[in-house]
């Protein structure tokens, strides 16, 4: 009897360093490679392409196209279904007698729920998941996930006590071969996608990032071919431009780039150009990412809760007018307006910019942080569930910040990071200064 495998691609849109895909290559006779665009009204909003910014949607589309083209070199093809994964996988299991199911283990609670439902419903099948989104496997961490330290500093100290060269496994190469497809014909998804979601001809500027593992690998090689890494620590708080930080995040987020491949390239760079504080700091930031991943695995639904991982709700609410002004970059704060306009046009915002707009959202505008996190989720090309919601919680004082409160002085920050006002001018941050709340005299009691 033939073994038929189904690989559910999700946030691991690559052939490189994909342990579950290698298992599939070794174990089954035929393979279905599936990606689901959950555009059903019953599906969660954040998975529906129509709800995503054009930048984020285009980046995803390019990533899927690139994956499809890589698979075609193996005689394989990517099946893209506009259905919930639960529905699509259930149908394919029945129609094609699937015996083995594979995917990467992801922190998202939606993905976890689907996998758990499938493994209960089809307990006679073989289920395989691997951690491809992180540097470590949970078994390598010096604590259980339930005992994840409550602060990043404690996490880092424990992790750095390990022999990291030995613990962070070298990235796995792409499979040599893949089994042939079990499903020969399926609808061509690209024309449907392009018809439903035409690219934006009025985009104010070309995309900063091209989606797909090929573009991600090229960016990685290009970054380390220059000497930017040697001064990263001094430049990383920049607000505008491609070179002040690594810009690995878009490809890391949808798994077109492996974090272990980055660490391997970083080590090679250090061997060639010398290690210093800056090269270490790139690793340090990747540890932040790592921390938020395990934080998400540990806290699951609490990642999205108003009180976060604490027991007290913030003293904030929802004011539609303020929210709208923040999203559009029409607040009384020029630096915030510039950041929000940059985000809306490019789908990317610097780390410093994200900290400022989140601090403003919570502390100046008194808004419920979850709406800010939700807005970034739709806009960011590098949206990553754990990094986004974990950082927002941190800034809102309901997360992993031991200080419990982080409010940025926006004027002071602008003086430090935009001393010549160039960033604000470039993004027209002063053009649309509006008061926080409009007051309609008719609303006042006589
Ligand atoms: C409110 C807020 C929301 C955020 N949302 C996201 C998100 O959705 N996706 C995302 O990838 N990052 C998010 N970040 C973290 C950080 O801003 C971005 O990872 C970083 O700006 C990406 O640019 P870069 O690749 O050039 O980063 P670099 O400065 O070059 O850092 C290298 C890598 O380290 C990781 N990293 C750096 N800083 C952080 C951090 N604070 N938390 C987690 N990982 C980090 C990223 O993977 C990044 O690619 C958020 C931060 C804040 C304050």
C-alpha cells in the first residue's frame, strides 16, 4: 500500500532547513504540498487576504509563487486552497487516502487548534511536526516551556550559559528529492488571486521587500557581503533606510528564511571580518525574537488578552476618533505621524518607530493596546504573531517588562533620533497635526 503524505505549509514557506519536509521526503511515496488562504467568513479575520494591507498581501503572494517555483524543480506543485485548513485537509485526506501529515510547529493558537483537531479526528494517521521557526527545539532549552523565565534578561542569561555553538544545530539542507505529487491537477490559484487582489497601481513607492525564499537568501547574502554587521549596534535605532538594521524580519516572519541559516551566516561573517559588540548584538536581537516565540508558546491565548500575562487590566479604553487619527498619522505628534505614514506606505516600520507609536497609542491616546496590535498585524509585511503581540504587551505594561511601565517622551525621542527633523519632513509628519479629540459644541449640555 502506497504511503501518501500531506505537507501543510504555513509559516515555513521554504525548502531550506525544513525538518518536517525532509521527513516527508524520506517517508512517503506521494506527497501533497498544501497552503491555505483562509478567506472564509468563518475564518479568523487575520487570515483573510482581503483584510491585509496590499504590501503584506503582495509579499505573501510572491512568497507562495517562489515556493511553487522551487517545488516545480522537484516535479512538485503547491496546491493553494481558499478554504480553512481544517476543511481543505479533511477533504484531501478522504479523497487521496492520506496516511501521513506534516507541518511546522507554530506558535499561533489558531494553527495549534487545527493541528490538535486533526490529530484527534484522524488518530489512525501519522502526524509529524518540527520546530522550524526558532533557533532551538524546546528539548534543548534549559527549562520547560511552562517555566519560561518571566523576563528576557533571565531567559538570555540561562540560554547563554549553554554551549550555543553545539546547541544551535547547523541548518539542514533542502531535500535532494521529493516524492511525486499525489494530486496532479488543481485549480491554478495565481490568476484567481490576482483577479481578487490586484496589485496596487497607485502605490506611492516601490515595495521595499520582495517575498520568497530566493529573495530572502539573496538579501541575507547581500547583507553579510557588506560590512554593515560590524556597526549594527551603533546604527540599529535608525528610522529610515535599508542599512541601519538587518531587515531580516519580513522573511523570518513567514518562514522564507530560517533563523538558523542567519546564525550560520553571522558566524561565517564573524570568522571572516571579526566579531565585535555589533555582530553579537544581531544575535542578541535574534534571542529577543526567540524569547517571544517561547513566550507565545507558553502563554497561548493570554497573548491577546487585555490584561496580558498580568492580573490587572490597563486603564485604557477605545476612542474611535483617536484610533482613526493614529492609524492615518493625524495625531498632535509629528514623529508619530511620520512613523504611521511610513508604515502605511511601506508595510515596514523601524523598531524605534514601533516603540514610539505603541507608547503613544497606550500612554498619550489612552487606547486599548489590542487595537494597535491588530492594526500592525494587518499592515506589517513582517507580521509575526509572537513578536507583535509580545512586544505590544511589553509596551502596554501587561507583558514581560519587569519595569511594568514604559512611556517614551516623544519630544525627547524625536530630538535624539531625528535631530534635523529630516524623517518627520520626509514623511510629512507636520502636515496633518490634529488635536486629539474634536469637540462638537452640540454635544455639550446647555
Ligand atoms: C510594537 C512592536 C511590534 C512589533 N511587531 C513585530 C512583528 O510583527 N514582527 C517582527 O518580526 N518583529 C516585530 N517587532 C520587533 C522589531 O521591531 C522588528 O523585528 C524589527 O524592527 C525588524 O527589523 P529588522 O529585521 O531590521 O531588525 P534588526 O534590528 O536587524 O534585528 C534582527 C532581528 O532580530 C529580531 N528582533 C529585533 N528586535 C526584536 C524585538 N523587539 N522583538 C522580537 N524580535 C526582534 C527580528 O527577527 C529581526 O529581524 C515589533 C516591535 C514592537 C515594539
